[in-house]
C-alpha cells in the first residue's frame, strides 16, 4: 500500500519558521523518523520511505500554499495513490495553539491551501490533520499573524507538538483514520 503525506507551507527562507509553514515542519519530522531525506522533485520536495511495510511519500509542495492542489494531484496520479491514503497537514486558526485535529473530510474553513486542493481534486473527502495556531491577532492582521514567527512560549512547546503530529501521521498510515482520530484528536 502507498500513502501520500503532504505538509503544506510556502517555499523560501522568509517563510521557514512561520505559523503557516507548520505543515513543512511536521513533514520534515516524519522524514527524519523514517530516516529519509527530501529530494527536489516535480512540484516540490519529496521523501520516500517505508513505515511498517507500507510505502510512504512525504511531500513539501513548492507551489506556494494557494496552489497546493496541483502538487497533490500530480503525486496521487504518478504513484497511483488512492484518495483515502492521502493526508494533508495544515495550520488552523480556529484551534488553540498545538491542538491536533484529524478529520476524514470537511470544508476548507477559509484556508487557501485546502481551498485549492478541494478545487483541483473536486472533493473535500480527504484526510486532513490540522495543527492549531490559535487566532491571537488584531482585526485585519490575519496575514501578518499566519506569516509571523512563533512566540517564545509557542517555540518552546513546538518540538513536542511536532513530534506528536508526526506520530499521528504515521499512525494514519498503519492504524487507519478512525483509530488515529481516537488515539490522537485533542491531544
């Protein structure tokens, strides 16, 4: 069985440590756990590995957040990966910092990366793993907030949260959606 795990983010050093790039950070931790490296590939950086006998493709799209769907569709088609074996990792303003929520389908909730994936795939029925970044910003400052760096307190807690999200992602590969939601949601 093949799985595609996609960490959403934006390419470029100016975005590297921003809230919006948490998907990239979790993808990097998954690759580290699988002991594989990212290589330049079509539509981004790809790491290929195995987890408990299952082939795992970990993608960091280089399309910028708003065009992530093209990268997801390309790799699904190229590797013949079914929609139910795709996991999208993204930031979420509606959840408190570090909150983990996995769902098998749902709306884009105003997230431009998910919005584009929905448009390109013509469905909302794919698994997404949302990383809470909270909504601690003044009116009209949302873009600055999501493209801003973590607070000192958040940065201190980030390694543990990234580790948990990496474990949840790999649990999805081996234990499936329902078991992973039961074990990890809200943790």
